[in-house]
C-alpha cells in the first residue's frame, strides 16, 4: 500500500463513522468468528419502591474486556401516576430508548459502509401497553408491548430512503423486539 | 370506614411501594379498561457516528398525559472497540438495563401487594450477541441476543424465594424479550 493509499484510508469517515475500522472488523470476524462474540452486562441494585439503579463498567468482545472510561449509571423509576417517584425513566421508556438508539446506530453504521451520507436523522417511537397484563387483572391481556411504532425523518439524498428500511433490519435490538430470545432467570437468597 | 381504618390504609407502604395506590389501580383498571391503556414514547436524535440522544417528556396512561417534572435525557454510543466514542451506554446495554429494571420493579411491586417484604435486591444480567449477524458477515447468525442470563440475590424470608420467580413473569419487558412484539418502522425524507 502506498503512503497516499494509507492516508486515504485513514480519513475514510462517513456519518462520523470510521469506515475502515468497521470494514476491518467485518474481515476479522469473517476470519475468526470468536472475535465476533460479544457479551454485554450490567449490575442493577434496587433502591426503594420503583427506583433502581444500573451500573455498566465493561463489555467483552474482540476477545478482550472493553472497559468504559467511566462507568455508566442509569436510574429507573415509575411515574407518580403509578405510585413511583419519577427519579428516572421507567423500564418501558428505557426499552424504547434501547430500540430507537439501536435502530439509529445500525442505520448510521451500515449507511456509512455503503457510502450513504446521512446529514440528519431523528425518530419518534411509541408503544402500547395494557397494564391489566402486568397487574394480573386479566390473564388474556399480554404483559408487554402490544405494538411499537417508529417513525424516522432522515435528511439524505431521496434515492437512499428505500435502502434504509432494509438496513434497519440489521439492528440487534429490533431482532429481539420482534422475535424474542431466550432469557434465563435465577433468584437466590442473599 | 373508621378513622383508624383510614389511617391504617394511608400508611400501607411495603418495599417503599404505596400498596393502596396499586390496589386502587387494579380495581380501577378492572372496572374501566381504558384507564389501563398506557402509551410510552420518546424522541431520539442522531448526533454523530455512534452517538445519539433520547428525550422523554411524558407518557399517556390513566386517561391522561403524565408529564415528567424534568425531561429524562439518555445518551447512547458505541465503545471504541467498535469505532464509537463511548459517550453513553451502547444500545445492547440500554436493553439490558430496561430488562433488569423492569424485572426488579415488577418483583418489588407484586411482592408489596402480596405483603412480601424485600430488604435488599440486586441483579447481574449478561447477554450474548454474535456481531457477525449485525454486520451481515453470515446471514445464518441471528442479529440480536442469542441468550440472556439474569441472576438475582434477594434478602427476604427464605419461604418467599420460590414465589418471586412466578412474580417476575409479570414483567412487560420480559414478555417482549422472550416473545417479541410487532414493530412498525416508517422512514421518510426530512
């Protein structure tokens, strides 16, 4: 590789994403699938009533532990309409944040790799829960979201819009939100 | 109702939860199911690269708009191992926070209504994602979490532990995580 090629490679930033970094990851994951195995994790501690607190210090991936410079701290609580004290977003709101942020990141990264420039991107997300399920009022009512609607407004060349819908389907959290996954729960006495 | 009964009712706090408030909600939702229809929502805005930002101002429920005193602001980003700048928890981490916090709140609230006193409760949650799915390296690999493990340690009377596993299954986000739901996505030009 010539010096010019190396320099060109070093500045291949699209949508703020270092495309070469991502392309190199794709190549590395193709050659060694163990590198692609990521483990995300956190600890959560109940504070009082509807209030609990998560701490996120690191994730495992690319065959190494990847520590955050500072742990991320997230509060969750319940609105007073439901006997909480509103000291943080509620669990259903945190879920919508996970889904919206995952769709956004997936769109931006995949678009970057394909050379699709995104100038602005914002979304609104809304979901419906019938709380009779959670409260056990009616066991025919499901407990979780019955429907979720996501609406994106994207500033990009008009020819790109149709491609973006396909790219969104690569989102890990969209996959779980649509298809579910295995969740094992163990409860032990402290 | 005598004054004594009213006073007793007004101080029925278990696990920091106002049990009468919850019981009244159950009764109200039984009599008028429209009250139980909640809509959660947020707006998300892409900032740059893997960084985006959600704002949560209110939810609809109990036939009214329920505004947070201050909007909740949540940042999402990607770790540098994956070409991000780590300005917030990543979408898969936000998802685990939503699930852990929802399980915790569900356990605490249902336990409170049943008179089960919880003295301490904490959890660890971990999930596995093979990023070859997200990156389109192998279309046989699923994009989302393949497995999620949640481990609770609870300080309570030992006789309560077995009941808690059943109570956890009322969690709305556990329902979505295990069973999936309908997600509609619209992408339009801005």
